[in-house]
C-alpha cells in the first residue's frame, strides 16, 4: 500500500539508497505508486507468492475489530484491510480509506464500491491527518510507513487521532533473519526488478521498493519509535522470518 509526503523544502532524506531533497522524495514516491497502481495487487501476489494475504489476515486477526468501531486505514491503497474492517464494523461502525496517492486511492475506492461498500475516502498526508483528536478505535498502516518522509511525525498524528484505549497497527517490511539475508538480497535486487519490468513494465519502481525496505528501521528501532510517539505497550510480531513485522501500540 502506498504513501508519500508533501514535506517542507530544505531538508534531505532517503529515496531508496539515494539522498534527495524532501520535496523531491514526495514527487518521486508519487511517481512510483502512480506507475504501479493498476498492477499493484497482481505484483503483490507474485512478489510474495501470495503470502501478503496471510500477513494481512494476521493483521486483521490481531486488530480484533468489533461492531460499531471507527477505523482509519492510512495509506490504504487498494483497500485490502479496509474491506475486511468494513465487514466487521457493520452498519453502526465506520471505516475511512485514505491514501496520499490519487491513483492508488482510486483503485481502492472502485474496489470497495464494486464489493458493495461505500466507504468514506480521503486523499491526505499521513503527517497531517484531517481528523479530530481522539476519534478512532483503530488506526492501521500496511506497507506505507517506510515511504513517509517524517515517520515520527506520521506516528504522532496516528496516535493523536486515536481515542484513549485505541490501538495502532503497523504492518511493514523489516529485517529478515540473518542466515537468509544473502538469498533475500538476490531476490530483492535481481528478481523483483525483473518481475516489475515483465508484469508492470516498470523495473525502477521495484528497485526502489527493495531499497526502501533496506532503509526502513528494523523491528526494535520501530518499536522504540512507537514509544517515542507516545504509544504504550509497544510490541511486534515477526512474520516470514522477519521479512515482515506487525507492530502494535496503544493510546491510554
């Protein structure tokens, strides 16, 4: 799922392995997800051999959404999580599908509508969420945090909109078990760009994907970032030998 940021000019940040101006990263990440939006779900299945569905199913299980709850899906992209949550909250609850990228949000909105769910949607920046304080029972971000320029600011915003007792779930690529690292590098930097070229006609976007994963904080660093953002009882669950991790924190 996608996310980028409209960051202030002047600072430097990472775009994959490159160091770029913050405002440039925003434009380049937008280009990546606009390019791959139409093939995003197909590529997810191919890249993960379908395992992304299991990772998301685990996230949905851990979320334990109840009827009547309010849920915010940040960087929700093609709406895998939003659809699942919409079924769980029922008519008395609400699920917001958000993404900063218009192409990705359009795919997600069309998909939810086709499934019979008219979810509220918003094209917005995770660093400046247009929602009131203490509003949602659950906030989720799946495979979007690593693309955000100011991750600490985004996490603080997600905490702000959570009600007391609410929880944040972050599903993201992470640091794989060390004995698998070499094989994972070959897959990431050779196979993924080749697949991207063959299926989506875009090798560069999937080269960026592999690089952005390597630049993303590891499990313990992200856990500390949740704590620093004011979330409590921060913890994580390793999936796929640590290639993916689900982080959870609460607002009390």
